[in-house]
């Protein structure tokens, strides 16, 4: 996304924040899981595979591969499963469109045990010249349809503070463009542009589902043009010491294509913050130069909004040419201090009848990601 040229941040992704150590620590838990005799737990091993199509990844050499990318490359065809042993996988990973129906399973006790992380930013120079750009900065890129991940952390630990001369500060943890992409009990850690929920091309609709996931960041850290449902998720806004005044950033920045009736749906979730009260906007619309006809769509319903959200003016425009009031933003039955109605015209709300059109089933159609 276009960079607002924000100064560096002090936040480090491989260290938990003081207020949420247990929930946010990125480092894998080595002794209990990775150091034991069964790194893959109940999911078998190379000597006793769950299925002939299951591959095992372990950074300590007890699987078929030591890197996730090597396993992805070997997993040709449809419906392959990768079981990832606990550990930190410092690499970039790309799943091309031909590897459909792939499933990744984190074999630890939770998503903190299995971490895929790298530190490219949009402005990071590439070996062959030029820079990575926003999409190229992604630690993990998923282009295939039917992708599913369980209990994995996807992170980008590039920091503004370590690169004061870099203007391209977007640093994506994961970019997903495939249809029917599901993430269960996963974490997505970054600063600017953490989670890129997108489609393969303009005019292609992609459905994505995030259940019981955790996402943190500061600027536009959930963005893209996918039809994406976030259910029972937590969004956490980071503190910043490089800015003297609000806003520190924006949680959502959808870029929904005009013909697509559904963009982002956030339901039964929670938005928390470690920043001062009111220092974050809930959303701003992204109308990219590649699609000036986009009509960003976001519905936040039945969700708790913490004190970090500016309740008076929760939305902002990214460009004067595309004011947020002309986009498709709405709320329904939200709770918490950040959901307080103080200026009604700044909080577009659905009627009960309209809310019936903004459900997981309406957005995902005949796809049942829990099945």
C-alpha cells in the first residue's frame, strides 16, 4: 500500500510486549516440544506417515525437510499435508497456484511453537537490483486455492528503527490470494501491512476465513481486496514512540473491487491496544492506483472495540479523492469504549435487516471452512 512515510518504530517482533507476554511471544518453545523424541506429536513421523501425501518439516533434521519451502516445492499436486515441528523457520515461503488443497499443521501446543519469519520490507533492496515492493516483502505468499493452516505464526520482524533511511516501510507477514483459504488458531505479526488478504487479479473474487486468530500491527495491518471473514479473532494495535500525536495507524484498509458485494467481515472479535486511548482509527479505505473504481467494504459487528480506537472519528480517508463516507463501511451491535456513539454521522450502522446480509454464510457461500 502507499507508504505514509512514517518514522521508524521501536517495536521488536521477537520480544513479547510487557503487557501481553504470554499471548504475544514469538519465539518457539524449544525444550518441551522441539527437544523431545516426538517432534511431530500425534501427527505421525517420516516412519509412520498420517497419509502417503504427508511431509514432515523439522529445523533440527528429524523430518523429511529442514525448511518449509523445500517441503512445499516437493509437495506437487493436490491435497498435500505439511506437518511442521516446533521451531523458528527463518525463511521466505511461496505456495504457487498449482499446489491446491494444501494443509499446514503446526505440531506444537499452539501457534507460538511454530514460527515462520523473515525481515524484508517494500524498500529492501533485491540482490538483482530494485526493491521488493509491498507484495514482494511477504514472508509467506499463498497463491493456491484451498489452502488451510492450523496453529502457526506468520511474522515479519522488519523494524523501522533498524532502517531509518528506508521509505518503503510496508513489511508483509503473509499475502494470500487463493480462494477458500482458511486459517485456524494462527498468529500474524508485523507493523505496517501485516496481513494482506487479496485476490489473484482484479475481477477475481477470493474467499478467506480466519478463525480464532491473532493479528497485530500499526498501519493498515489488515488490508486487501479479498472477501474475508474474521471470526473470534483478536486485533492488537501497537504502541509507537516515533510519532508525537495521533493517529498512530489504522486497523483495516480494504480495497474491495467495485463489483464485489462483500469485502471484510469482522464478527464476534476483539480489538485491543497498547497505545494511548484513541490513537488508532478503525479503518480507512484503500483505492489503489491500479483500480480507481474500487469501493472498499468493511463490516464490523458484534465485536468489542477497546480504548485504543478513536470513538469520535473512527474512520479516515487515505485520499481526498476517495472519502471514507462514499465507501461501504458499517457497524452493528459493537461493544466497548471504542464503539461508543458520540457523533452518529461518523458511525455508519446497519439495521437488523441489513445485518442479516452480513454473516459468515452470506460471505462464504457454499464453502464450509470448518468442515
